[in-house]
C-alpha cells in the first residue's frame, strides 16, 4: 500500500495568517484528495487534486481560501489562507491506491488550531 | 449523489458483548464500501473493505461486515468487544476509478467494564 508522509502534524496559528500542509506519497498516484475533519465531526472532502490540472473543489470550498498545488504525481500541498478560529480542524490528505491491495490511504493528519 | 448514513451517534456496550454498527448507503451501482476506525488523537485505520464477491468480509481486529444489497447496508460486527475497541468508527462509500470517498457521520463506541 502507498505510504503518505504528511506535515506538519500539528500547528497553532494566529488568525489572519496562512498555513501550508504538505503530503508526500511514496508512489505515483493520479488523484490526491484533501479532507477536513472539524472537531467532533466526520470527514468532508475539500477538493480533488489531479496532477497537471486545477483542483476540483467541493461545494462550500473555494480556491482562494484553500489553494492546492499538485506539481507532480507524488506530492501535493493544501494552504489554509487568512485563517480564522473556524478553520481549526484536522486536515487529511488521501490517495486512491490502485495496487494489488486496492483502497484509500490517508495521511496521519494535520491538527490545526487557530487562535 | 452518494450518501452514507450511520444512524447511531453513540453506542455503549459491555466488554465481551457483541457489537453491530449500522451503515446504510445511497448509490446507484455497486459501491466500494469501507469501514475505518479512529482512536482519539489518531489517524484513520482501515478495518475492512468490500468491492465484490463474498458479501461477508473479514477485517482486522476480529471485525467483519456484511454487504446486503437489498437493504443498501454494510453493517460492522464483532462477536466480543474489548476495551481497546473504544473509538470512533466511520463507514465510507466510493466509486473507485479516482473518485472520492464519502463518509458517514461516524459512531462513537464506548466500552464499559
């Protein structure tokens, strides 16, 4: 199965600033997915990132707030811009693993607190 | 659009008792179904998955799930719960082929001794 390295694992940020989260995969993958898990909630998809094209955002999420880069088949970043306390969440990246053991692999998550 | 319903927000069971966590989905074709577990402060761990074939699937930690197409359900079961099973459990459905996973709201399992 694919292995994802996600960093930072946690951060405390001031409101109005931005944080960039990185995900590195140990194999080439077509799609990468970015999820948000608000406190006590389930996972909600922010966007799908395909290498070489603009990310596709879900309803309620916009590129200006959550810009995503996907420069190659093993790496992606998600930036949380102009943060407010409502952005305090866990952010996770995920990939669809189409190897022998098909499934979806998740990064360990970034726990973001905005103060 | 796909949707996943986990009707039980919280479930409390005694250690050693059996467990069943419910999951219903809405999807037109045969979905790809998953159960994940998340312990406090931890990431998501895959328990089991179903794509096709035998409708009863075995997973890790003694968990199993049964796909019932007629009921659009994929309930998670364990015959004897251990205190270490206390966690939040998420059911998820996907289409494969590069498409996203949609998650249910989750069920928090408490185990009493």
